C-alpha cells in the first residue's frame, strides 16, 4: 500500500493481464519472491501485454508517474526499525538526506543510463573505451539483479588492474586493500566503499552493485 489516500493505499487496475507459473527453474526457482511485477518498458513485455506500470499511467491512477525502491541491509533494518519497500507514485523523503540526482533514460528497454567510466580506488579503468562504441556506454539500474554485469570487452579493464570480476577472486588481507568502487554517471561520482561491494570474508568481487547503489539513495529509479 501507500499509493493514495482515497483508496486506502490500494491501486485498482482495470483489465490487467498477468501470468501464473506452475513450475519454474534457473533464477526463478528460489523461495525469496512471490511474483515478478511489470515495471520495465513495454519493449520487454510479452507480445500483446501492457506492463502493469504502463497501465497505471494510462489509467491515471497515481499522483506522479514514478516508482521507487528503498533497500537496506539487515543490520540497518534492526537499527532503524525499517523494512525494504517499493512505493508507487512517490518516494519517501524521510528515508534519506540530501538531494536526488535524476538521469535521463537512454535505453527504454530496461533502464539504461549514460556511464562515463568506472573507477576503483580513485583510478579510472577506462571501461567505456574498451567498447566498439564508447559514446554508447550505458549502465542499467535493475531491481531484479543482485550482481553487476559488464560487456565482455570491458572485463579486460578489470583484469588489467588486478581487480576481481565474475568468478576470478583476488586475495587480500583486508577489504580496504582494493578500495572503493565508483561509477561515473553523467559526470557525477557514485562511490561504494570496499565493504559495500565486497563478497566473502577474505575475498572481494564485483557483486551486489545494484543493492548498494540504491542503498546510498543517489540513483532514482523509474521516473517517467
């Protein structure tokens, strides 16, 4: 709930198509979710199906055509007595301090926004320069992913700097050795400390990037 006062926090969508799955496999076989909500662009939907959020916009069900995620780790849940949430039609200003920075969606399939480069410990990796078309270097903010993915051409930028990627771990004495990871998006730095993108007790690898980006509340998702 939490969308509008008139309906008590409920949104009533007319003639919304949905699918029911009797059996699932691969990434959809886990027990940690109950449904997939249609929040991507129509280009990603099944033929003849209008995504849930597009129907909401067409039927003018929301005060503002936006959705937002608030995501945090277990320790923070216990400290603040907060829970992860998705809001429709607004974002909760009580959950963060400072200003939000908005970025244009360049790829309206998923939410592709312009990436300038990736830095680790302050050093530019020149990731986009590894691509055939550096000017078309995008990063996708995806609420359904828990790991970061980059084009195969960009993997070399990590390996050349002895950085962990995929299943290639890098041994270290402490997490701070490798340093912070920074996404440069439209000229703005979004930095994750070592403990925000580490994996394992004594190893680091590129993982949980989306969760951490949303955790620092600097990349709004889903505005229209």
